């Protein structure tokens, strides 16, 4: 299903649909891919991951236990396969500013929103 189809079915405007898609599927996938790598590669605790990402620990637990939609999993797998989260991970591990890290997360979300069609 492409953006036009989704737009015509929902009766909403394109910006609203894109925003919903980013917040419900893409951003969780980005966060899940980062949380998974931080936990597995760098042994960060759930609490430390939550603090680094600016989210609650319960959300990190959800990501680490793969408790999310099939679409979110598909996007997360795409991110990992293509190593799209590496710069963000480096930014977090090397303690770059939160503003820089958040800007990188935003840019990845926007890139994925424009490239992925599911």
C-alpha cells in the first residue's frame, strides 16, 4: 500500500498520515534497533538505555522483548540489516550531545518514511 492509497482510504491529509506512520511504526523500530544493540553489544542496562533515548524503562523492556507490531519488526530488521543505526549508536556510546543524537534519530525516521512502502 502506498501513501496515496493510505491517504484516500483514511480521508486524512498526507502530513497527518506520515506523522502517524512515523510515531507508530518507524520511531519505535529505530528505538528498538538502538536499544537492542546497546544492550547486546555494550551491555547497557534497560535503565541506562531509557535514559540515553529519553524514554521510560518499560518501553525499553518492550523493545528488548520484541513486543511490537509486525510492521515495526520489519522496519527494525531493515535498519539492522542495512546498519542504519550505527551513527546513532556511536553518538550515544561516545556521549555526544542529546541534541545531535535526536537530530540523527529524526533524520533516520524521515529517511525511512520516504523510502519504505509497506
